[in-house]
C-alpha cells in the first residue's frame, strides 16, 4: 500500500514539473534578443555613471626637481698619464701597476720598450727571486700584447738619435751611459715628440729626425716614463728575507746576476729627468709586493691575544698546567717506549724542552741521508760553484 502511494506521489510531482517547464515565458528559446531589457529603461539618467575627473596635482604629489633633472654619470677614474713608457724596473719590481693599467676601466696607453723586453730575457734564467719576477712579467705581457689595444710594444723605428737629445745639464751629456739606458731614453723621447700623431701615422714608416721638435703645448697629451726606484724594492726584499723559512734541503748559494743593474730604475730616472722627460716614480701598492711570500712569523691578532693570555696565566712557563697537559703526561707515562715505532713523531702537547731528542738525529725529525750531507759539504766549499740549469737550458759544449 505504501509503495503504491509513493509511486502516485512521484508521478504527480513529475507532471507538475513538466507543466511548469512548458508554460514558462522566460524560456531562452522564446526570448527576443533585439529587445532591450526593461530594467535599463526605468533607470533615470541622472544616476548614470560618469567618468570621474582626475584630481588636480597637489604640491605633495608633484614630482621632485631631482626626478626631473638628468641623472649624473658616475665619476670617471683618474688616469696617471695619457701615454706611459714602462721601464724594466716596473715590470720586475712593480708588476702590480701594469696589471692596474691593463684593466678595461683605465685609459692609459702603455708602451713597452724593446730594451725592457731584452732585459726580461736576460734576467729570467735561473731560480732566483729576480728570475721568477722576470718570468712572471713575461707571461703577463704575452697575455696582454695583441689582446689589449692599449698595451703596445715599441716599433723598430720609434726612436730618436742619442746625439739629437739636448740635456739640461751640459756636463752630463759628456759622461758615458750604458747602451740599454740610451735605448730606453731614445724610445721615451720619440713617444714624447710623436704622442699626438702616433695613432694617425701608425702604419706609415718613420724616418728619424735629427732636429729638435718644439716643446709640447698644453693641449698635447701627457707622456711619462714610469720607473720603480730601487730603495722601495730593497725595503720589500728585507721584509721578505726576514720572514723566509729555512728549507730542509740545502739550496745552492745565490749567484749574482751581472744584468741585475738593468732592473734598477735609478739610473734611467736620472738620465730621463735631464733629457726633459717627465718621470713617474711608482711606489709599492698597498696590497703588498708582487712575487714576495707572506711572512711565516706573522701571527693573527686573535692568536696573538690568546698567546699573551696563556703566557700571563703561566701555561707556557713553569706555572699551573692545563688538564689537557696533565692527561698527556699520564698517557706518556703509561706507554712503553718501542724501538723505531715512534721515530719521527712529536707530541703537540709537549714543550720544546720536554721532547726527547735522539742522539742520532740531533733533534731533527728525519735524519739526512749521506747524499744530502755530501751535497751540503760541496755547496759549503767556496771554491766550487754549483750552477742550476733553467728549464730548456743546455750546457755549453
């Protein structure tokens, strides 16, 4: 009975829904799309939306004068000179200045005299500090020349005769000067006379002129001869030798190079100033000298403070010892000595006077072999000279 009543109720609901759907007037099929909806016509025109006018620009909203002004360009870096002729002393002792001029932000035109390259070739043989600096300068020049257009090498015809140069001191011209000094001064003098036209006449052959050119005007480019005085390098060498470490293997005695005066800029600077060439004396850069090792005896500030505190507390003297030292002493007493098991080992907790020294080694870590001892004796003899060959060098027949 209940099922029959439920079926009848559902049938009645379906019929009502079908009638409501068929009699609906707002069906989308019976709509008139061309007719405007009635609700838009009843709205009065006074309530229609109007574009809101833009507010007037107040003094607060007005742009600042700094925004309207053109942006300022960053300050350009100052240059040392327009043309810089580099002496061999700068390439060996002040290579950091050459690296500074090679940067893209710099504007100097660097001229490398041919005599400076010849000096590098004469000094780069051997194992001395001077030879290492000469080889380092040669590698830097090989990487820059031909790649950087501002780093140039002296042309074969870019020089003036030595006799055509007028010196400020007449007595100086009568003195004899080395040939390498003359070639450097002649190159610098030619660059000073032809700095304005060197770029225009770069491809034209040059004929040396014996006449003196007029003095450069104020608009002429500034040409300087850069040198590195010898007193700066001697102070740096003294600081490096003080912090040099002792090599465990004996090294051969350093042999003086007869071409070493070429690396000193004092003589070139004196002749250049008398020839009317502006000299630019360079000083070591703040970062330290190129090619010099760090001082091995240098102690950082934190380590120095801790060392001083330990010294005041008596840890390094005969005062009270730390628990770590006590444990280290107890461990050493408990261990039995063995023959050769701990040879060459040192305990970091022990002081220098507590470490045992073997009579055979004499306090050293490793006993030197007989070959090393023989070489030490041979080097110690002043009459015998030991020569170390550079890479690629051959003995004369």
